[in-house]
C-alpha cells in the first residue's frame, strides 16, 4: 500500500474532507487499541494513516484561511 497522494485529497469537497478526517482519526484510535492488546500485525498502517491525516488537515486549514 503506497502513501496517499495529495491530489486525491484536494479533489474532495468540504463535507467529504470532514468525513475523511473523522474516519482516519477513528482508524488511528483502532490501531492504537489493537497495538495495546497486541493484536496489531501491520505496523506500517500507523505511518500511512498519520500521513493521510496530515494531508487532510493541511488541505482543510488551507481552505479555511483562503476563505477568510
């Protein structure tokens, strides 16, 4: 699984962007829970999800500051 591309994130609408942020945060929570209970097998998912969350939050911030 390759890291997500920023072009995919930029093409999202504001509602889809907010939904994606919530979904990625929930996924990170689930990963931490699985790691704590020693049921996590794919540790690289942390990196991918953190990267995607950073992209989503960056695009969201850019859109908010551009509208002001």
